[in-house]
């Protein structure tokens, strides 16, 4: 039985989520991907002010997470105070509390000044991405954007209650802890608006919410609130409403690569830790992906710790790849090539090749039978089996 849980992570350099597709030039939100930092090194929660151009409009500050922050700070990436998630693009992202049980914890908001003032009756696309924190006991709706003429500044922690028009439908509960989900909407300007605020502006009792389950592999207790990571915030002028969509989520599905969520139980023996390893691939990918290197390093360490451990690497494909072999016979060996790629990486890291065998099972043993793109991304894998 595998002891690790899994999360979806887009890591391709050519991914539609990547920096090449996050259009800084058209974006009226400076530093919408939270990559530009200023001031002292990020060391504690409430650090949104470290992200250039961003602030919190209420006394309770929103959070900023970065791969450059110390792990013990609780604001590092991917693991931090709210769970575990990697940035949609780059290395940083923000976080805010949308809702809490009986309103016991204050909400937080993100505010930025736009690069230009809006023009009356003009249309603008507002787009950002959210992912529910793993330690949230609740998921909630009413995530939206308020656009105003003046900077919002409150000296207390009370919730904001402004009229929100983006998106029009905010009852959709964002309950995905594993991938980034788009929130999009069109705003028709009254004229001279220049400030954007993200958060929940509805009354607590009017905010739709549901309970969630803590992901397997996550041992920390959940909190009685709905906390969301936020990344890739955009606002830009459009000519018609059809130009503003979140369709790139669907278009990028083939770029999904699964990566573990959580950690291996440290009490396990080295052989058991090796047996828990799985390596994942993008669609049609043969080579070992650099995103898997941390787990490769773990496996190498455990195999060196117990020299008696021998493994069989079993390569798999997804159904789309298997179907494509009808017109692309070169893909018939894809599953085995993936296993060979993992073996090569292990050997390069110092493991004797004699301790490793490879095998391919094509698409015969899917890890997920749901048939969705996300589900099939679980099936593009190399599993590790112990050899006695």
C-alpha cells in the first residue's frame, strides 16, 4: 500500500501556466504573480507587504509564501502554515482567509493599485487562480474581486462588505486542494477606478461552504476556516466579453505532472521508504522530469542506507498515449522508456545498475480509472517495487 498522497503540479517550462503565458505587458496589476519582493527576508506570516505593489486593506494582513523563505518560518513553498502547494508560476504566491466557522477568525484581503485608471463603459477582464489550503476544514464560495476608485484602508479586522460584480456567479465552492482553479469575470467600468481588492465580501451566513477532508499524508490538524492560496492575478482591457475566460486550465491539462503530497513516514525502514516511491511524467514524455529530483534523491539515500535493497521499476502510460500508438508506433515503448529513464537517473546518482530491473505494463494497470485528464495524469508513472 502506497503511503504517500498526491497533488497536481504544473511544472513544464512550456506550460500554459508558466511565465511565458502570464502576460506582464498587458496586465494592469503590477507584480500579479508575486515574484518581485522588497524589504527584509520573508520570515513570518502576514508578509504580503513584501510583495511589491501589494498590501492588505484591513488590519489583519494577508500572507505571502516563497520558496526562498526558511521552512521553519511557516511561509515557505511548497509546505507552509496552510498546507502544501507549489506556485502556479515562478516561486511565490499569496494566501488569504475567505471564511471561518462562526466568523471566529478574521478574513484577509489582497489589494493592489492598477497601473492605469479605468475608462467609463469600457470592459476589463479580471482573472486570478486559487487553491484551497490542505489544512482548511472548510471550502467556501463568494471569492471575488472588488474594483474601486479609492484605496481601501481600515484600521480594524472586520470583513469588507463592498458590492462585488466579478465574477457574476460566486456561489461556486472552490474545494480543490491539489490544483489551481481559475476565477474569471468581466467588469464594466463606471470610470476612474484604480484599485483592485480580492477576497470575500459577503456576510458570513450568506457564504456557501462545505466541510473538507484532510488529505492523506498530512498529519497537522485542520483549522475551522477556508484558506486559499492565490497566484497569477491579472486585469486588462478587452473589447468583448468572450475574451475573458479561464480556458487555459483545460488547454494545459496535458502539461499536468503529478507530484507527491506529504512525506513518507520517517519510522519506516529504508526498504519500505523505497517501496513507497512513484515518479510521474507529462504526456508523451520519455525523459526523467527535473521536478522529480527531490524524490529521486530520497530514494537514492534510502538505497544507499540499505545495500541489500533491489528494485523493479515498472513503467505505465495513460489511455490517451496508448490510443495514440495506433498512428504513432514509436510510443509502443514509452512505458519501458520511462522506467529506463528512472533507472538511468538512479545509476547516475551512484546506485549499482545490477540492483535495478525494469518492466513495462503500458496502460493495463491505471492508478485512476475515472477517465478525466487529471485522473489520467496519475497513470503516467513509474512505480517502484521491491525485489526479494
